[in-house]
């Protein structure tokens, strides 16, 4: 992190009353709600799944959203369908859940 960013971060943390981890005994930040692992609930449809991402031009997303709207479906379903088509093309099992 550049020095300027580190100084700003330290100043913000100090102002918030948390102090910098470097200034604490042992160099560890305090345990509070912000530093503990997230306890937010996972959506049931996402349990046991991971995110697969890629970087594309903004037009790609707009076109996918248009296809989803025109077909009364979701981008998720379209991507599942596309992945299954790719898997089939290469002789692999079609394992992407197109409806989730």
C-alpha cells in the first residue's frame, strides 16, 4: 500500500477509536464485529457453490441482460446453458445447473 494510503488508513482507524494495529501491543488489531468472519446468512441456492468470473466489455453484460429479459430468464440460467453447451462441445458432462 502506498505510504499516503497507509497514512490515511491509519488516521481513519485512529479517528474511529480503533487505533493502528502497528501501535497495539503484539501488532494485532482488536477483535470486534468488523474484524470477525462474516456471520451473514448464505442464500440457500448458493450453498455448496462458488463464483466463476471473467472480465468482458460492458456490452457483453448488456447483451446478456437483454437476452435474459427477452427470454424471461436470468443471466445465471443463460450462463449455465452456455457452459453446458461448451462442455458438450468438448465431450464433457453437462454439469452446470442452468436453472440456479
